[in-house]
C-alpha cells in the first residue's frame, strides 16, 4: 500500500510539473537600434527610452540589425549579463516594430 501511494505521489508530481508553463516565458524588449562606442570599436545596442542595452547575437542577426540603426524592433533574449560596465542582452530573435506614438 505504501509503495502504491509513493508511486502515485511521484507520478502526480511529475504530471503537475510537466503541465506548468514555467519555461515558456519570453523576455522581450522594444526600442530603437543604435550603436555605442567610437569607431572602430562600436557595438550594437537597443534603447528602450529609459535604458541602453548592448546586444550580443549570432553574426547574421548582428549584421542585419547594424543596417537597421534607428528602426524600432522587438528583441527576444534569453540571458542578460554585465560586461565592461554595460548590460548586454543575448538576443535570439528580432522583429521589426512600429514606434510608439507620444
């Protein structure tokens, strides 16, 4: 009987943990694409109107966003970290967006 109860509790806890949406949260930021630093040491960044964040991403996406300076984007990121006094976002996806009207 105790074994059956133990098995029931283990299976039940597994089912409850697999049904939660804990891993489906997306980290999003909306702002305009810009660069920080001086040539030839410029780095890609996004300004959300309050803060400036550096952007780290794959080379193909980096090159695309460098051409999109001044345009508004929604960036999806999976990690944020501090490097050289700048907060960076590890960007995994970027979608062009319309600027907010003020």
